[in-house]
């Protein structure tokens, strides 16, 4: 069940059916775009044991989602804010735990409560899911208003996307909240977009062009791509994607 507060911010979850799809880069830039437009934006990193979002913004959080879950029974809006770290762009990050010993401390109840409080705190909340479907990720998918399935145009990614869609259907999560996003369009020997649509059984909502040099430069600098190279075609494309789920 979704917890509702005085106001209900919009939750956008990015799920990558295969690793290496660039969903974390997209999540960071979508959150940044929304923060610039609305003054701030929540970003929750659910990539347990990885926690790429802190590096994307060159942040060093002292607390993570695991620490929040330890305090879930007394978690209110004021305490919730203490687990967030702010970036100059206006993005407020709830970081994922990166130490393996901390992963077991993360609970579905904690994720559910964090999302409920984030909805009250922010008009938009972006969730970086990675490519797993654990109980915590499924909890976030239940709460999401939009689910962006980030796919590469290769056989493995397309096959896994179809499998993810079937799994989500079994969970009762309808396709009406899902959007298929092709990332890295324009690489050599890719599948055709129409082939991918036919295999997945869903139309592509948005296509982000391939620009590995720009992506790597942004990641290495610890600056979200839409700020690091704001006038590049890939940055303009991601901004359009962010606006499409607004």
C-alpha cells in the first residue's frame, strides 16, 4: 500500500533489465533537470552494494538508506531530512549502502517509509533501481508513478526486458505506468528500434543518443552530465526525457 502525505510528489523509477545500460547516468541527470526546474528533487539510490549516485555527484554521504532503516519506527519528516545529502544542483540524495555488511539492514518497510516521506518533501523523486528485483526494489516499483525501462539495443538487453515485463505483470504492475527508453542509440551493429519494439511488445518512448566520450567525462568529473556538457545532444535528449515524465 502506498503511503500518502499532505501532498503527493511524483516518483520516477529507472529500472535496467541488463547491467551496463546507463540507467544511473540517466537517473542523475533526470533528477538534476527536475531540480533545476522545480528548485529541488529527491534522489534515492537503491543499487545496494554499488551506490553509484554519490560518485555521480561527487558526494560523500555520512549516512545511507541502511541507517534510515534502523530508525524507521520513529522516522518523521525532520529525521528523514538528516539522512539526505544536498548537491549544489538542488538534488537531495538518499544514498545506498556500499558495505556488504550493511545490506541486510535495508528493509521493505524502510524503503516504503522513505518514499512516503520523500513524496511529501519533494515534488519529484527519482529512484535508481539498477537491474535487480529484490523485495526492496519491488516496493519502490509499487510506489512509482512512472517506471522507465532503460534498454540497450542488443539481444541480451531486449530479451531481459521482455522477461522483466513478464515478471512485473505477475506482480500486478501494469504497463500503463511503464515507458521504454533506448539508451546509447547509434552504436554500430545495434538492433533496429522496430525489432526491439516487436520483441518486447512495447513502443519506445524515448531514444537517448550514444555519446560515450561525454558520458565518461561527466562520470570522471563527478558532475551530472546535463551540467557538465549541457549543450551536447545527449544532454538535450535527457532533458526532454525528464520533461516527458513531469
